[in-house]
């Protein structure tokens, strides 16, 4: 972003962009405070759930006329509901995307004499491979075949959506997690506690306390479900050969449906420099800027042509199967953001944790988790 700001300032002498950089949590907190005080920044990154809230509060500039005037064709971009029209208003542009994949450690595959996997694989293939990659008996595992965190994005969400399930009911506004969603969660829980090929949350915390921040990067995990945000760190720091695969096909649907999101960029309705702010926001979705995201795979470009470009875009190697990222986006499920989504997500994952840790059966914790998640959503009883 710093290089893009510098390029914009150089080419637009009458406009100066002053960059404010914070950690994501600090940024979102400051953004909320700015809206509450009536002095938000002119242009900003915003989370999907916060965009829902600010759309309801009517604090975001409607970009529809500007998009039409400058002929920005949003059909050329990967989008999510928050970067499409909301109530007839275009309130954000998709700056980049994130999609869940499975990262594989080829060094550990070789040591375990596991052959290369087809991109057209299944949950059974995943479990069988994870079993071969796991070293040590339960309680004494030194190498895990698989790592799935207890979370919707970068965790079990893609298994639920692949199996035809949902975590939210669009009709009732309440927590879903029934039928195929429960089957998917049970598969993940069984991989941890019955097949012992993946660590539960408690074991993951113990690994972190041992000084390992990223067990896959540290070479202690054969396969890791995670988002494209993992890609640049691996490219610069991994000491072993690795690759990516789309999520495996679910038994119920025979489909692979990852979890994906588009990062919204927006302009404050209260901005006194709306036209200049629009110049910068439009600059960020230009082909030139999108190629900057693709360099070293810092971000997955939202512009499809750059994301799919195998000669100079995101689909270039390494990793070998970088082009499979686009395939994952094509069939992906969005995160279904709505008001209070972050509180819902936190309540749901906390409620599910005893099952992931093997302390209680999934069937026992699900009603409690659903109730807590619905309360966080503010859903009617």
C-alpha cells in the first residue's frame, strides 16, 4: 500500500494521500471511533461486518454514479455481497480477495512416501493422507498430518459449505448448523479426536506456547487449511517445498466450496474531498495497482484478469498450483456477513471448542453454541 500511495501522489500532483497504518484490530476500532465522532478518514479499508453496520447508518458515500461515470466494470472483479450494490447503492469497491486453500508440505509428503495429490480429491483422500503424515501415537504426536482451526474462515467453514451446509439461516436470521453442516463439523471433530491426525484447540495452544507461531511454516504439519494470506509468508520464509490445493470434495455433494471474501474499500459520506478520495479509490482497482497486489502474492487481486494471469499475475509459479486459487474462488461461499457477525463468530467458536478438544460430544455442545451465537446476533428467540 505504501508503494501505491507513493505512485498515486507522484502521478496526481494536486492530491496528497496521507497513509495511516495500524494493526487490523486497532484500525477497525479507530474507524468506529471516527464514525462515532463524525470525523472518519476520507478513504479506508473496512471489514465486511462493519460495512454492514455503516451501510445501515448511512455513513458511506454511494459510489454508483462515479462507477458509472468512469466506466468501472465490476463484473471483471471477484466480489462479495459487501462489494456489490446494497439497497441499490454501491458502497465499496473490492480491493483484493481472500480464499481458503489447503497448503501441503512436499518435504513431509516425500518422507512419508505419499504420492502427489490430485486437485480432484475427496475428504477420504484427505483423511488417508493425514494419517500417513501423522507421526506418533495419541498424546505423543511429533508431527501432525492436518491442521484445521476452530473458525469459519481459514478453518472448518469450507467443509460446511462444501457439504451443502450453512452457518447462518438467511430467512430466520439465526444460526443454522444443521444437517449437512453438522455432518461436516463431525467429520472435522472426528479427524481430531477419533483419528488423531489433527490437533484440537488445546493442543494448538500448547504448540504456540512452545514457541511455534505457525506450525505449518515450522515444518510440523503436513497439510494446513488456511487462507491466501498465508502465501507471502511461505514464499519468503518456508525452508521446504510446498504447494496449494483446493479443498477436497465433500461426500454428500461431491463439490468443493471454499470460503472467500473480498476486501472492501470505501469513502466516508462526510468527506469534504469526495472527488479526490474517489480518484485514489479508483486507482487502487486499476490494473496497474492490482498487479502490485499480485507481486510476491502479497494480496490476491480482485481483478480476475490479474488473478488468473500465469505470466505476470497471481497465477505465476511458485507455488506450482497457484492457478488453483482462481478455481477455488469460482465456487466459493461468502462469509454471510450481517450485523453483529463478529460477536456471532466468537460465540459460535467458543461454544464449539469443547467438542473440538474432545471434552464433550458435538451433539451436546451444538444447542449451547447455537443459543449463544443467536444471542450475539440479536436474533429473535
